[in-house]
């Protein structure tokens, strides 16, 4: 599997799918609507936030953006 250290600027996102209960989907829709964004953008933003909370210095394959504060 290829390493994905930093995404290329302007790189295109791949379409993905996920499974969720109807209630979870409705909750996601409500939160995305509240923030004025798409469900996809909401999921991506939440994943990024949680990733950097858990791995503030990145991982072996994913390094922080240049100039990012990496101290917890």
C-alpha cells in the first residue's frame, strides 16, 4: 500500500461509502446542516480533528503540515 505522507495540493477526493443506522444518518445530516456543509465534509472534518487529537505529531505515514504546531 502506498504511503500518503502529504496530500498533493488540489488532489481530488475519491468517492467512498459508509454504513450507518437511519438515526446516525439523520444526526449527521442535522449537524452538517447546522454547520452549513455537506455530510461528506462533516465526516472528513471530524476525522481530521480526531486524528490530530490522537496523533498530534502525526504517524509514520502521515506527517503534520509544514508549520503546524505539533505540541499537545
